[in-house]
């Protein structure tokens, strides 16, 4: 029997991020498990179409959405190339939110802004005696998120290990040149780079021309409408990253850019 | 402080249409904003996979779904190629529904059936002092829909301008010939034309043979099952438009048809 | 007027499976209809991206998700290549769940585990006097699911016919060889076969080498992490089926396998 130690500051909202896609039974089964444990859960999707196995994409999409949710939201993130290996399944509490995820770095960007107040290990048998070998989203993470959303934390164990963080925002700056990499390609083909505008705004002001290797000279713009249709630009995206864009076009396709590619900027 | 002038006839349902796709953080951030303002909002998706930047597709999908929702539903439509330009962000009330959208024609088809009773302008700073330059879905439209769903309208300003409407259903009829265009290609490859059957039913009755340029002679049918598997036909779709279809096949791929293409029918 | 005979054991959860995709108005219109009839319905998506017209895929995805939902859930399954033909629209009750679907075999796998306690026919005019010829999802199935989720069953008629079942899990075993077929390809390219591990576990134990025609020798594994990245294996998937996989890769693409293809295993 579960002793119900109510943890404060929880709502019933569970926000989901996975790379399970939307054609299979995976996310449906997770939703069923959540509602079986917490019938009042309010399940809200962020994305299920994270690039398969890409922890960096998962971290980026979580970072772009989490702060807009009400305090007390539980985030359930399953991008888990290491399922079945020894990576831990964890629950992190910060002052505002709870995060349920594999301990593989997918929380790296969020943890630049949120401080950990509590950390837990999810026991393998939290929901079924013998969890499946391949689908911990259903058997371990979804049940954990359901309990977290009810403020029931004593189903978890204390976690004394380290939270894995990845150096996602690394780039090399030398004089008036930056070597960065692609951390996201969105639906429109906009290409986000591993550089936050905040870090370079003293040197690159709006209207300045920047040269991108393999692309040519583009302007740093505020609005897409500063470009003519089909023109390429460099924009500060809605969460503060430098992003290569083509107005009403697809920059990633035009320039053959994809996740992880190196991009060289000079000015 | 917001003075809560309750506007009648609202439910907590907010139905969403965007071209933001389902892989990024965009729709998730909008859902978070909505729930932060109206924790009781019932968010219901219509589609987030509108053809990027296609106001016509957005108008068509909205038209195909809206009338099946309960009275009092708030529709939030963000297909917004002009984000950052001077197009207004508006809220339209009709006797049955509220519509939150850019003033770019995306309400054109709905407004053939619904009469405007009130119209409002959404102030840029409705949610944050300085909205982002590129993501008004999160910073302007989602907050507006959240307030509208609570019946809180005095956060808006009066709108005295004109509602933009597009002539989406235009076609040219001369004798027994119609020159129309493609207004939608659905998941199955069915190709909807800019002609409502109501307008031509006196001349084209069920069973009649119609010649489609580049395709050949097809029959106007009621049921897909009137065709053999793989056969092409002309059908009246479930919202009254003429539609080129292939039974259990993909008409758009077979005939290379896409949004905006011209189609010539003779009989 | 509807006489409200409350049927017991229902929650307000309606879980959806369709092949309508996520770009059109189809699923949105169905959600609107459901909420118009049952404003308290809790609509939960399983998948709308079932392979178009594939009753087998629909049956498989339903089977993979249904048992994780709370008792009393109503499942609404619309994979309906025969829309407009004489196939019946039915409601099946089992001890735990209700299923609303066309009578075309899409319930075949579920009915291996669940016993029918009641069966009903949905009248064509349950919602509108003249339902559309092509969209029974909106006009017949969605209204039926809404009523079922409220426990209102006297809008249905008695069904005395047979429930269609398909022999989805057929395979031929001769000595140490099995001729099976592909019943699902998931987002990651994992290829599920028409064989449950339970049936062959006495002969194929974990670690054993199995030869797959056209692929070569692979090992039966428990965890993806037993493979090196890019290596091919045979795994027992999370709902008990044999599945061909490539670690962090796409087996279906690598070997050109698709739904319905024959696969020969020997050991």
C-alpha cells in the first residue's frame, strides 16, 4: 500500500515530450497508464516527434516550452536511446516544476535556469513487477509522472548520483568569428544554432551583415517581414537563439543543413 | 488589474488550428500559456499541420470543423505568414462562436455562414510587455484565446477596421465547363476543388460523366464503394465540395495535383 | 427524446484510433461532435496515423494500447475502407470496455482477450437524418461513442449478426522454420511479425541465433543495448511479438520491409 505523503505545489497537468511519433500505440499506452493511476491527470502534449534518439532535440524542445506552463506542472520526457542499459530513471523537483526523465542529459538546458531542490530515483518495479525490456515509457516513466502529478513521492527512492548534463550550447568564438552547430531544425526548416543572442549582442547588432560559410552574406533581422519572400536571413528566434531562416521558405532544405552540422559565422 | 466583464455564451473549449506542425515546442508553449491564464481551459486540437503559410488551407480546415463544436467554443487559428508585419490580431464574435486569428482572410469561409456581432483588436502587450518578433501565437493569440474562453473581453480594444476576406471559392463557369482550382489535398490524396456541389447540382447529377482535363472521363459518385479499388471518380465530399478521388488510392499523387492548381471540368 | 437507460461501468474517457491523419478537419470535426453530445467527455488520442485503409494496423495499435486504459473506457476506432458499403457500424461491450467501430475485423486482436457481453448496431440516423456518404466517423461513429461514454445505450439497436474477425496472427510453422508476415512497422522502423513469442519460446530462447531470409543471422535479444549501434537483432517487443530491429537505426528501410510482406525465419 502506498503511503500518501502529499508533496506540495503540484497541479494535475502532465506535459509530454517523446520521440515515439504519432502512428504507433506507444503514446496511447502511456496516456492510458497515466489515467489509470491518476484519473484527474490533465495530459498536455508538447511533442512526440522529437528526432528519434536525439537527446539534444528533446532538451531544446523542453527548454522552448516549459516556462510557459503553470507552476506545479509535471514534465514527462522520454527520449531514451539507452532504454534497457544502466542509465537511471529519475524525478527532479525544482521550485516551480517536476521533471520525470531518463538521466541522459535531456534536462541540460532547463537546468541552466531551474535549480534542483529534490532528486529521486524511480524504482524499476514502480508499476509492474517485471517491466518490459524496451518500453520504459509505459512501464516506468508514465507511472512515475502520474504519481508525481498527485504529489505522491514516497513511491520513489532517494537519488544520490549526479544529474547528467550535456554541453549543448558549446561554440568556439575567435575574434569576429564563431564556429557553432545546429541544435534544431523546425517544421519550417528554420535552423537554430548553439548560440544565444544574449552572448553576442554587443558585437552583432540588428541590421548588421553576417557571413555564413556556404551560404553567404545575410542580415541579422528582427522580423521575417524584413526579408523579401525567398530571401535568407539570420534571426533571433522566439527563445533567444540565432537561427538561419528563409522567408516563407525552408532554410534547412535549401542549404542541406541538419542536426549537429557545423556552421561558421564571421562579421 | 483586469476588470472581469463576463461576456456570455462561452464554454471553456478552445479549438486550435495552426501551421506549426507537431515536432517543435511551438504548440506546447501555446498550450502552456493558455493553461497559465485559464486553468480550466479545455484545449481541443483541430490541426497543426496546415500547409505552412497557407491561409487558404487554414480557412478550409476551420470551415470543415467549426460547426460541429458546441456553441460558445473559442477557435484559435494561427496561420500567419505576415507575423511581424502590420496585419492586425483580431477577435471576432458571432452569435455562436468566438474566433481569434490574424486579420488575413483565414476566416473567409466561416464568415459565409456566420455573422459578426462584435469585433476586437488584440493589443500587442496583452501578455508580455515586449512580445517576440516571430511568435505571436504564443505571445498574443494564445493569451487572447484564453481570455476569450473566460468571457473576459475588456482586455481587447475596439476594432473599427475591415475584416479581410479572400475570394477562396472563385471559379469560372462558361456553358458546360468550369475552371476551378485546388483548395485542399487531404491525407488520402483526395483533391477538393473550389466548387460547392450546391452551385452545380442542377447540371451535374449523380451518375453523370464529367471530363477532367489531364485525367479523363469520371463519374460523379456518392460512395467510394461505387468505384472499384484504384478507380478515379468525382465525389461530393463531406462538407459539400467537389473532390477528385481514387478508391483506396491517392489522387493527388497519381495526377500530380497540389494546392492552387487549376482544374478544368467539362460535361 | 432519448430515454436515458444508464449502462453501468462507463467513465467519460473516449480513446480514439483513426487513419484520418492530423492535417485535415476530420478528427477535429469528430471531437466537436463528441463534445456537443457529451460535454464531459475526456477525449484521449491513441493514433490518427494508422496506415490508410489498413484494418490490420488499426487492430494492432488498438491491441497495443487498450489494456492500459481504465476500465469503463470507450474506444472509438475508425479505419473504414468500406465506408458507404454494407458493412455494419457496431458497438461491442466487454466486461471492461466498450468498442465503437465498423464491423470489419478491426477488433480481431482485442477479441482474443476480451469476451463480448453485449453487441449493438448503430442506426444510420443516430445523429443526422441523412449522414454523409463518405464521413461516417463524424456522422455515425463519433456520436455513438459519445452516447456509449455516457452509458446511454438505447439509442442503439440489437445486433444479431456475426462480429467479423480476421486471422491476423496466422503463420506457418514447419519443423524449425516459420513463414510469417509483417503486421506493423513502427516510427523507428521496427518490423513486428505475426508471431507472438509465447508460441515459440520453447524453441527459440534468448541468445539463440535465428536466420532471417534476406537479412542473415541475428540473435534473439532482450534489450536494444545488447546490440551495437547499427546492428540488427530479433527482439520480443513490448506487447509480446517478435520484431526485427536495428539499434538506433531503421530496420524497415534497411531491408525494404513493409506491411504484409512475408518473412521466413529458420533456426
